[in-house]
C-alpha cells in the first residue's frame, strides 16, 4: 500500500497487502513478558498508517515496556449516541516454522490465501480496520457516531498487559463507548438447506464462556517413601484431578445457544433434542466447526498442569494441579458447587485467573446494522448469534459496561476447516474473504 501519495484506493484493494505486512511483524506472545517482542514495532507501523491520512494516533504501553497499543478516534455526526469501539489485538501465538508449508511470518500470498501466523487470529481484522479507518478519513466520511479504533497488546495471554491493563489504568480511552466489535465472529458457516442448496450463516458472537484457571492444592502427611501413609498428598491430589477430569457437567443451553441451534434447525431441518445427552452427536453433523460448538453446551474442566515432589523416596507434604475451567453464562455458582463436591475434604482450590463469562442479547440497532451490512454484500446470507467457547478481549471491555460483539466478517469457502486454523499450522485467510470483510466493515461503520 502506498501511504504517502496517490489517490485513495478502494480499501478492499489494499487489505491483502496490509494483512500480509502485519503478518511479517513477528509479534509472538510467549506468555513471558521477557521474551514477548515485536508488538511495539507492529504498533508503530499501524500508527504510521493512520497518521499518514491525518489521524492523531495515541501510542501507549500497557503494564510493561514494548507492550504497545494504538488508539484513534474518529468523530461522528452524533457524539451523544455513544461511541463504538472497534478492537483488534496485534500479538499472535507462537508458530514452529518446521511444521508449516510456508514460513509462518512470511505473509505469503499464494493460491488465493494470505498465509501466516495471525491470518485469522487476528491480523485479518486488524488489516480490515486499518484500511477502512484510512478510507473514512481520506474520503472525508463522517460516521453516524464516534468510532474508536483500538489495536492492543497481549490478548493471547489473557490481556493482563493489554486490554485489562487499559481498562484498569486508562478508562479515559473508552470514554463514551457503549458498544464494541472485535473477534471472534462474523465468519460464515455454510449449512445444507432442508430444500436442497446451501445457506451461509454468519455467526455473530454475543456470548463467551468464562475462562478460569483453578489451582488445586492437596495437603497430606509428609514422610519416608518406604513407610505406610494413608494421607499421601500426591494420591489425594491425583484422585481429585481424575474425578474432575472425567466429570461431565450437565447440558445447559443459554439463550444464545437456543437461538443459534434454532436457526440451524430452521435452515437444515436437523432437530436438536435439548433433553438428550446426544445433543453433541447432532452437533457433530455440522462438520469441522462442531469441535468448537460442542463446547458451548456444557461447562468443561480440563486438568492441564501437575506439580509435586522433589525426590523419589520422599512423600511431599503437598501437591498442586491446575485445571482450565470454562464456565457457561449463569452457571458459576452451580459449577463451583459441583467442583467442591468432586474435590473432597483434602484438596483446596483457588482461582489464579478469573475472567467471567459474558452474554448479551441479539437485538437492537447495532445488530440490525451488522445484519444489514452482511446482507448488503451477501444477500443470501443470514446472521445468527453464537457463543464462543474461548475468551477474547471483550471480557475486559465488558467490565466497563460496554456491550460487546464478535464481528470480524469473512465469507469463507464451505470446505474450509476454519476452526482448526486458530492457533493451527498453516493458518491462512482467503483473499476473497478479506475483500468481502472489508466491504462489510466499511458498510457497517458508515451505517452504525
Ligand atoms: Zn485472537
């Protein structure tokens, strides 16, 4: 993209090059602030792209050197309406080049795709945000309400040095913001229609499960490994971990999931027996996306880390484990009661990361504007609400009372296994999907 000169291109012409350039910044978030680099260089580049068309970007670091964020605000015709936040994170998860068909930080444009780490999570949307923000400014378009574009650090490690820091330390950046869009939603899922043919459903995220990491500690009787011991901390911990890991939490459908499954039924004729324990079996018929969708009908608690002992013949006095818990909206108290039952008397628990679930309704003017924008570019599409099984920066912004949606529009080829590209090998995004998304985003931001 030519920054300095020339007549403005149509933004969907520029988006491929911008996304490719963003991928070439290695912004790997290792989870360790010492070894996480590249966000600042990338953020500076983003700020330059926006400054070049007349924005005055605010560059700021959150919680540590190099944890860089960029904010710009575009005034709308009616500031009293409340501003819309459009957010994207600049960091990516690590990638092992030996596993990939192309180098993960090459940003290669081949076979109709832009390849590389971040192509769908989420430098695709960051690129769309940049080109649309530039287009609005260059064309002198005044949006209906104030727009706040935020490019943030550290989403891939829970936003402690990104969104959550910004919310805690710089709430002024979000002044007047009432609603937000970001990842993970707006992509198409093609389903077979009951009358033959296909329907592209555009999944708009209106809910997220909680992301809560729980540390378990068992305390027992320390002693010599050769002697009888009926209060061995390792045994007590292992039993509790196994009980939790094997436990199936009850089927619970929130309003979002009921509405989502209802739309699928309506299009496909599949029926979801919501009292049946085989609901997951029916969801399986939806193809690769089922892996993610199966996780939005129950809480999950997966053991992920174990720590105990320091010598083969010494029984330690305590042992620890970490459980990754993902809890549905409205289920927190019931979930904790079930966990306490499974823990038993000798094991205690504490949250080491506690980001609660989130759910909003699929209605109102902003939803209408998202729907209209999708239909303007894909008249055969249909927007439906869905719940993300993971978490995003929306959890931080929701703490300010902001109503959050996942809306990073992409029209995907039906056969693409989109869910597996997130944090996956050969992450890539179709060039056509980027162009489509840019057109939808431009329509949406000029009609929101
Ligand atoms: Zn992401």
